[in-house]
């Protein structure tokens, strides 16, 4: 089990950051992702695996003018 923005999400072996984003339907192009307080770069979403029990924070950046 993972915590994604303080909400539980079922974990599976080999789960990546991209899998979490898809499971939670996060599609906004400007996101900041932390896994256990480590910043994950966008280029690493498909290759960064997440361990069972991890804490994932997804932050939406707001821009405008």
C-alpha cells in the first residue's frame, strides 16, 4: 500500500511513478513529484520504481499572468 497525497493506493511489484500518476488520473503537465521526500524528475517517471509503503506527494504547479 502507498500513500499518495495522504490517500491509500494499492501497490504492485515494479510500480513506477508513471503508474501512480495514471492510477490517480494526474494529467496536468506541470507536476512536482516527491517519493519519500526525494524529488523525482519528469524524465525519470517511467523508470523510477516505488517500494511498498512509500509516501508519494504530487504537487500541481499553478501559473498564469
